């Protein structure tokens, strides 16, 4: 893999235009600059941004990149928060915004076949008339793509009951960096051979380019029961989470917001959360109407034993939707308090939630940083949102240090460094906290088989030996564009 020289650039541009048409290739700096960043804090300029419309075009892009030894970086909606879609050595960013068709809703086989650029929520919208839905629903589901979800093995508010993306992918069509296509899995359950679908899901765009996906659909539930449990203490709220899960109750969602998150949402949107509460739990049960009452009452008892101040229930579908809009709107709401936010993503064993959340608050105090805590609490998956202003000298360093300390806490508590946002460029060196050299060597060997030239999304997941001269990455606070500013063609 090598950086694109000016000579090469002209030739590659000509070839890309031949494959995709002039209208589907961007190369001027004012066009490609839009693609230098995702929702992480680093950025880097691509040389080209291309918009394929078919698997065959993706194959030809890959073959061309492989022959010229230039990087390819797949891109969905750019909502990733670990820098996965940032082209740190430039190259060809391949956007899937024009491969966004739902190809089939197959009710008999309870699955959907879709292209990678389909927006997550559109799958459930398309399945709804048949009585089905697609379960994994990240809070970004109104914009993020299924291709990005596959790459990051995304979770969401339903993870506690239904698992994450990997539990819902039946088959994949994948273009290898060589330009060849492989079909992995499919509509039939239990494909023989190695589980390569499992290997590609969560591989963060480093093993292959996903061009078609077969997804499991679930039948829509008959009834929902949604409650907001209000606490005067964050620790009581998190103890309630641990107790609910230890009691063997299985809510479909069990989410936590602390006071800073509640205030952000209320100041921005007014969804009716109590601004003076130290924390709330948003809990939902779903299933057969008659089976709802017992777990609902058990949850109430557990919450009251943990000094819940008040329990409110949503009595209409409209009220329920309002509560969920509030929870899913936290990230946007925080944007009204501070110019930027650094979203952390750690996991802890659920009994450790009270202790770890208390320590996260202390970290905020230590660095004088505002932190709003939201959590897929039923999964032990924390998302401290650290607010900051990248224009203030030294602020970004403080934020990254605080983020690292939070992850250390999670690991020391027996947890891990990411629940759903991936490693990307953010957490490469933290993998060492969890894995031996032999473990990491086994993972890298898989990468080498799929991508022997190392052209697919280079510098992601593993610590990199890329020549620093080839790196164009810079942080959002830095002056100027991301990196070389060399996308001149
Ligand atoms: C407000 C907000 C809320 C969020 N909430 C959640 C949440 O609740 N749960 C959660 O898990 N995440 C959440 N995220 C993170 C993010 O939305 C997910 O990681 C999402 O899956 C990224 O999808 P995307 O289409 O934006 O992908 P991008 O950011 O464009 O790309 C992500 C990765 O996917 C790769 N990729 C994209 N398309 C392909 C393809 N076709 N083939 C191979 N690789 C590909 C890219 O190279 C990159 O490595 C949130 C982010 C934001 C900003």
C-alpha cells in the first residue's frame, strides 16, 4: 500500500471515471473535504470519493486499487465514532449512498435482502406491512447504514434482549480487495464450513467490502409496556439495573440517563423527563399482552426497594415514542451545550455499574470536564459523552486522557474497551490490555489472508507500522484541513 503520487492520481482518476462515470467520482478538494471525517475527533483527506451503484463496479474499483496499491476505505453514513471511515492514508473512499435498495422482503424465510447503503430504520419500515421488524436499532438508526452496522457489529437499545448485529446477519456478499466476490452464508440456517459471516461482521471494513446482506427479520410484538423510573441517586439507578438482571427478568430495553443527559434533552426538546432527578431508567417490556404484568410488577418492586422516587408509565403509543425520542436524542442535545463531544464506549459486568459510574463522575471532576452519562445499562454498556471545545488549547488532550481513564476503569472492573463502536483508530493500542501478542497475531493472520496487500481500510483496528510520512491524519482542533491538503486533481 502506498500514498497516491500526483502522477498516479491523474491515471487513477481517469480509470475511476471510466468505471463509474464522471458524475460518480469526486477529486476536487472542496468536494472530498466533506468526507474527511466521521463522528470521531480525527480527520484526513481522501484522494477520491466514489459512488458505485453495483457489485460489479465495486469489484472494478477494488481491482484497480489493488493494481495501483492504493487504499480503499468503505463508507456508509459517516456516523462511526471510532474513526473507521477516516482515510488516514488517503486513497479511494467508497461511499455506498447509491447502493441503497431493499432488494427483497422474504416473509416465508423471515429475512430481508438489502444493499449496504440502506438506512437502518428503512428495513423495519419496509418490513412493517408484513408484521416484521429488524431488531438492532442504534440510536443513530435514522441515518446510519446497514453496511456500517455490519462493519461495527452495532448494537442499540434492543441489544439486551435480542443481541447485536451479528446475531441477525444470515448471509453476505463480499468483494475482496483483489476484486473477487465471495458469498458467505445465506437464507439457509447453519451453513457448513467456517463461519466467515461471523468473521466479516465487526471487522470494521478491514477484511472485505460488503455489497449485499441477508438479514433476519423478527415478528412484531403484540404489546409494549414502557416505564420511566426516577431516582435521586445515580448509584440507586445503576443498582436497580444490576438487581433486575440478577432476578432473571428480561426487558427488551433497559436504558440509563444521568442528570446531565436529562437536562440536555429537556433543555433541547422538552420530552417531559424530570430535570431535578439524578438519574432515570427507561425500561420497556414487549411480548404477549398477558405475560407482561408479572415482570412489570417485579421491576417496580426492585426499583422501589432501591429508593426509586417515582415510576411513570407511558399510557399511549405517542407517549412511548416521546420517551424514546428523548433517549435517542441525547447525543444531539449535548451538541447544544458544548461545541463538541467525545463519545466513549466501554462495557462493565452489570454488578459493577454503580461503582464504575461513580468513578466516571470523579474523572469528569478531576479534568474539569462535563460528562453526560447514557448507557445501554442492561448490557453494562456505558456511553459517557465528554463535552469540550477543541479550540481551547490543551482541551483535546484532556479529553482523550479522560476517555482512556474511563476505559481503564472498565477493564479493571472485568469489562472491555468497546461494546458497539469498534476499535477504529481510537482504541488500537488498548487492545494490548485485553489480548496477548499471540491472540493479536491470530487476528492479524486473518486480515493477511483476506487482504494480503493491506489496501483495505489500512491503519484500523491494529497498531500500525505505516510510515508516518504517509499518514495524513490530524485532530479536529488542528488548523487547516485534515492532512496533506493534496487532493488537487
Ligand atoms: C448520534 C449517534 C448515536 C449512535 N448510537 C449508536 C448506538 O446506539 N449503537 C451503536 O452500535 N452505534 C451507535 N453509533 C455509532 C454509529 O452510528 C454506528 O457505528 C454505525 O453502525 C455506523 O454506520 P455508518 O453507516 O455511519 O458507517 P460509517 O461511519 O460510514 O462507517 C463505519 C465503518 O464501517 C465501514 N463500512 C461502511 N460500509 C461498509 C461496507 N459496505 N463494507 C465494509 N465496510 C463498511 C467503514 O469503513 C467504517 O470502518 C452512534 C453514532 C452517533 C453519531
